[in-house]
C-alpha cells in the first residue's frame, strides 16, 4: 500500500465514521439537493454562479473522494463507470459555470 493511500485512509476515517452514523437516506438526499441547486442555479447572477459552482464542485469532490477510497476494491468496469460519472459532472460544471 502506498504512502499516499495510507494517508488518505487515515485522514478520511473520521469523516467516514461520521457519514456512517448518519441515517441511510441523508447522503443521497444531500447529494440530490446539491445537484439540483447546481443544475438550476442561474450562472448569470453572481449569487447563482457561486452557489451553483460550489454545490457542483462539492458533488464532484465527494464522488472523487469515495472513488479514491474504494479504488482497490472495485472491478475495472466499476472503476471506469465511476470515473466516467465524476468526469462528466466535472465537465458539466466547467461548461455551465466556467467556459
């Protein structure tokens, strides 16, 4: 196991414990709410721009974090699909709020 992997797992442990203690429905509801805010935010308005950008980046960050943690346990097709989903959301974020 690489040094980076050990540090990632050690740093993630308290957050994973906190996530595990939440009700099962809490994370999907939070992610759905953030996605809806990000997709329906008006990028032309300053408040909508920042609110939408931050909510989408939080979603991409959480997905990338969970992907990195679960990487050794995933099959190659699962890795490809999860990486694809994270990249698509990141490209949507860039297209909607940056480019």
